[in-house]
C-alpha cells in the first residue's frame, strides 16, 4: 500500500508549504518540541502563529532519511496581518498606492476573500521569514537542551538557533507550476524580447527583479554604442589615433544612461509599492557580538560594541591590508609589462606567425591572474569586514562594497591607465582592453553559470535514483523536491552580479574609444548573461527570500562614480589626440582649459537635447512615460 507524505494529507493540519526549516541531525526532542510550540503559539503568547509540521510522518521517518526537515506555512489571515505589520504597499481601487491594512482590505485592488493571489508567493514567504526572525526570547535563559546557547529577553530565537548550529538553514520552496510558467516566458525560448520583469518580481521579489531590470536596461543602452562602434572599428582599424568622435559620444552616453535609469527605476518601484514603503527597523547582524547591555534607542537588551574599537580595527588593520593588496596588484601589473616587453622583443627578432600569436599570451595570462586575485581578495575582504564587527547589515555591506570596488578598480583598470597616459601606446591599449574584457567574460560565464549548472545536474541525477528506489513504498514528489532543493547552493545576493556589470561598464565607458568593439562584446555577453543568470536562479540555486527594494542601493553611486571617472578619462584622451593637439600647436594651456571646461559642462548635461524624447524605461514596462531628456536628467 502506497503511503502519502504528511504534508499532502487532507487533514485539519495540512497546508501549503512555503518555507523549509532544517535542523541538525542530533537535535534533542525537547528542543524540537519547544521550537514547534513557539512557532505555532499565538502572538499574545509570544509565538509566531504559523503552521508547522515535519516533512515526514512517524512511519516515513522509519523508511527515509532527512528526518529533521520541517515545513512552515501560514493561514491567509496571518499573512494579511503580517503584510499590515510590515507596511507592504498595495494599489487601491482609486489607483493610489497605500500601506495595506486589514481593516480596509476591501479598498485594495484585486482583494477578495476567495482570491489567494492578492499577496504574491514571494511576499508570503517574506512575511513568514519576518515572523520567524521576530520570534524573541521572553523569560528563557537558554535554548532548552543546550545550556551553552544563552538567551536574553528580546533576542531573536532564529538567529541564536542558526549561530548555535541547531538550525542548519531556512529557505523558501519553489512553486514548480509557477516556476515553469516563468521559465517559459523568460529564458527557455531564445528569442529577442524583453524580460517579464513584473513576473520575476512576483516570484523572486523586488531586489532580484531590479537587478534583471538593470541588466536589461544596461544591455539596451549598450546597443547604440555597439552600432556606432562596429563601422567605426572596421573603417579606422589601423589608425589608432582617430578616436575623438567616439570618445565624445562616450562622454554623452556614460552621463545620460544612469540618469535615465533612475527615472525608470523609480517608475517600477512606485508600481510595486516599494518606493513609498516605510523602512523597517534594522536588527543587529547575526554575527554582531559584544557585551550584553541596553540599547539606548530601542530599550532592548542586545550586544553593545564601542564604535572606537571598530574604527581602530578599520584604520589600523583593514586599511593597511587593503593598501598592501593594492601595492601587490601594481607589482603584478609591472610583471605583466615585463612579459609584454619580452614577447614584443621576441616577435621583432623572429617575426614569425608563432611569435605574433605569442603577443597575446601575456594579456591572457594577466587577465586570468586578475580574476584569481579578485576572487581571493573577495574572501579576505569578507573576513576583514566581518571581523570589524559592524552592528547593521547595511553598514557591513557598504564597507564590503567599498573594499571590493577599490581593489577591483585598480586591479582591472590600472594597467589600462598606465598604457594610455604613461606609455601612450594606443595599439597596446586596444590589445589589452580586448583581451581583458573577453577573457573576463568567458571566465565569469564558466565559473558563475556553467560549472554550478553541471554540478547541480549531477546531484539531481543522484537524488532521482535514490527516490526512484523508494517509490514502491511512498509517493515522494514533495520529499524529492525538498531534498533536492536543500542541497542546492545558496544565492548570496546580487553583489557579484552588480560587480560584474560595474567592471563591464568601466571597460566600455573608459577606453572603448580605442576599441569600439567593446560595447558589441558586452552586448553579446549580456544576452547570454540574462539567460544564464535566469537558469541559475531557477534551476541551480535555492530560491532566495524576497527583499523589498526601492532602488539598486549603493551600486547607483558606484556607477555614477565610474561615470565621472569615464568623463575625465575621455576628456583626457581627447586632449591627447593628434587632431586636437593640431588645433593648439602653440599653447598647451588653452587646450588644458578647454578640456577642463568640457569636463565641467558634462556634469550638467541636462541643457543638451532639450527636445529629444527618451523612454523612461523599456516600452514593455507598464506605465512607461516618454519625457524630454532634459526633464529626465533634472528630475
């Protein structure tokens, strides 16, 4: 007789599982019972008032492995009250955006007692995560069964369980039916079309939807550069000094695209309700430690750590380490130039086809070394930033991004600046830029998508075989899904994805005037990047919890900083060009003053193209408006 899984039984306690909670294999029974009671208890009793049950029933536990997997869900009223508590913003019947309240629920568009789609699945899972994280210790001094896991009033139970190793992980389940529909409209059919950004937002949340929206927008914005660059490259291939026109276009392009994105981003997040959503009070990071005390702002007990100690760690340890890494990067760069000189001298002596190919070998080796150094430095930066003991996750992320961006910028672009402004060798600059850009794109595709996909497919086959051996005794559809997803890699956020786009933006905006094909290669890479990232999100990694976002955060500032650097760089390249120098054969001072004036004028580019109409976002996005470019740039 075939036994069905407990979660699928049609009993009173059955529910739609949304989140999986995995405990360590040796967790004591009293701890399990205590955790279960805290999760299902009513709010007034200090519980989360969620639905909770083991993946396997008593009979199935005797048959199968993975006995410490639990399913978490919630009733409809719990989710709606959670939406109110979190301040989720929804569209009203009068087309305004307002924070949802349960008492006025019938005033909101598409709300109905029989409609289960008012809250997206991503929002439901985020609400459950919020409720679990807000389970707090009351009068407990420790976790039952684990006297070493100390508690104090107000401490988040889930964070303590995770740091103590009692809870291994908490992750949201995929909805296979909804995922299949999303895949069909997203990446399974290789056609040139806009992404279903609103559907991505409904399934994965705003943070990931904004990343894919920015990736799509950036790719579309690269197309004019690629279209202009291709004939420019073909017809002035051998004349490396005729780059003034393309550099001038670079000036305008790098300034305009980020301003237009800000308007498009605000357009999207307003429709999603996150632009006007109130920010939640930020809890201390799980890794934050210190002496237990009273927070003067919240009045809660929590670890306190003096800020002067953190500043000492930053300035006496982290800063010198970063400077040492930057010096090492420059040292490796000089080794690369020695290799270039050796390859060039060898080619000049023999002049054979073999030595002409050898000219590209130093750049390829250097590009690979850059990628290795970037990845190794990333681990060191994460360790240092964690050791600095930042209280808030936002502060941790800001310090980590600053460390990584400074090193990556110098590591990737220092050699190009040296070639352009010290060696002034435009032929070598073109060769180095092409090699660094193409090699980094190939390595990123292999490391971020192809290799994880291959490993996941291999694991999927192993799980299939194990489950098929059990199907004579059990209907293991849900069991197979949970076991497969719990072994998937964890999505660590959009950091690496934005970093890759940031470096690509640098390669294109800084020096593509001497290698106009850079934008074309970036477009080709991004077309494959959209599909590989979509595949990675849907089939390779665990489904991440949704996170409401109003914009792309500190990355907007990072891209704008790169835009300023690109304006200065392109103005300097224009000032160095033979055509411009020929206009000022006598006075170099006039040339310098003109270049500085152009740079200053570029930062207030809104007065140009007053009557040019630019879409605030790609036309597939509902609510797109067409506004004068000047209004967009000033907006």
